């Protein structure tokens, strides 16, 4: 309420009663959304370029096949060019929208090979158009070379587990949630690493080796399982915990969790930052199999379960509760199996 | 007990289901006199929630 001066009331920017009192939060406390977005790597940007190139060429071939045909020495093949255009648009759309870009880059390579084959068989006998056909051949050849290079780069990075990897095989996770416990209580709960598997769904178990090192076993929805040793690097009670996987681990993983007092002294804001890189070698498991397709969503659910666990002592669920008759397909899923109550009744009846 | 069960899109039936049991120390079992669905259940009723399974109990 304007004009009502209450020293206990939490302040915010633009508050008419606190003009001059408001202090911007220190840089390390700024919300993650204020930080600049992660810069897209060369591979990601070149993938984008190839995607837009595909869409551009595809639209041209689809909408003006005769003009395109004249330009490349295939004036009579409108239908064929339309088909090629549609294929190019599909490649481009896949490249721009899908997280895993590798198959789409290779689809461009296959498309280029098809184009080369078509160009070679262009039947036009006239000289000017023949020259154009040769020119088109050269251009398609060059584009094919670029596509092959991009695909190889992409595939090689997937097996190396190198730096930033196009195609969603590296996961950056940033999530925050407000919890109705003090930062000290949240810190204490998190620091006892044995609690983590209770709310981090993909984490199967943690074995504590010593004060700083622990062994993490992760099991993903795809049935894949990965283990690594993790070391706590920063341990500030009531404020921050940071950890990373040890050198030579199959998965490069680093994370940090920050516990900040919430405004008005009511609770704690927990900010979770995690970063995964996939295992080395072609035999390694894909990150998508481990994390599912949405690492940020998984982390958000993990934080919600942490909130439920630390505030109430249990994680609410409908599993184990009663249900009506399941379909035969439903009976195959974990949720569909007879509820505990049903099993108890069956045991009593028999 | 009888319960309001989802059996498919726009297919709700009152069925005989196992009685609920106390699963956690803080659970409560409540006897209700009547049941229905509310506006928010219409999304489940009309089939917009893909994780619905035949046999799920709606309401309390």
C-alpha cells in the first residue's frame, strides 16, 4: 500500500516507499536468466546454416522448378525437381528442429549424392545448358563436400565426447525452486549424499567413499546404466555445494547447488546447475537414453521431489492406490499392476 | 468399495474396486457419500491427458 511505511515488508525495485533504499543484488546472486545465453558453437551454427540452405533451395525447387531446372541444365524435369525440393525442405527442417543432428546431416549427404547422380544423367544436348549442368555438378559437389565434413565432425565429436556437441548429447541444466525450509536445513539435507537417490530419479545409488569422493550409479529410462566417481569441490555450509566427476570418468559431469535465503526471510531458493557430457567411445550410451529427452524437465521434477521430501518427509504419489479394472496393455505397466490394496484383498480371499 | 473409474474417452463408470488401505503413517481413509467430476476433470474425461489409463479413479 502506497504511503504505508513498514520496515518489515520485503522491498522490491520500483517500490514507492523504498525509493533510494533498494540495492541491486550482488552479481553472484543474480537470477540465472540475467546471465548471457550460452554461445552457440561453430558446429551448431554451421548446422543451422546448412538447415536454412536446405530449406531455401528446397523452396526454390518446389515453387519454381522450371526456373531452377533452366539454371542447372535440367529444364524438362519439373516433377523431379519438385520431389528434390521437398526432400531438401525435409532435411532442412530436421536439421533445424531436431536435437540429434547427425542423421539429418547424413541425409543431406545422401541427397547430394542423389543430386550428383541426377546431374550426370542430364540429357540436354545443347551447349549452354550443358555448361550449366557442369556448373551445377560442381556446386552440388562442393556442397556435398561441406555436408560430409560437417557430418564427420559431428559423428567424431559424438564418439570423442569432446567439447560442445550439437544434437543434444550434452546437457546443461539450470533449475531453481523455492522451498519452505531455511538454507541451513536444505544444505544439511543435500550434503548428506545418501538422500540424493530419493529424489533424483535417474540416480540409482550413491556409495560414499570418503569425505569428498563418492561413487554415483545412474540408470536412465532407456535401461542404460553408467557409473562414475564424483568429488565435492566446494562445500560452504548453508550456501553452496559444487561437485564434479573425477578425471578419467566415463561421463563428464559437474554440478552445483546454491542455497539462498528467500525474500522476506521465508524459506530458501535452491538453484541447481548441472552439466553432463556423454561417455567416451562409440560403445558409450547416448545421453538421451540416460536422461530422457528433457534433462531440464527431469531436474525440475527432481527439485520438486526434494521440496516434497524436505518439507513433508514423503513424496506424494498415487502408486499403490486402488484402481478399477485395467486393460491388458495397462496391466503391463508398473502403474497398472494390481494395487497393494488389491493384492492384500486377494491374499485374504484365498 | 465403488468408485468413479475412467475407462476411455467420455467413458466413466461406477465400478467395484479394492478398498483403499493406509500406505503411509500419515494417510487417512475417508468415507464419502457421493462423487462426481468437476470442470478440471473434463480434460481427463475428454482425453487430453495422454497418461490416463483405463481403470484410473477420478475424484476423491
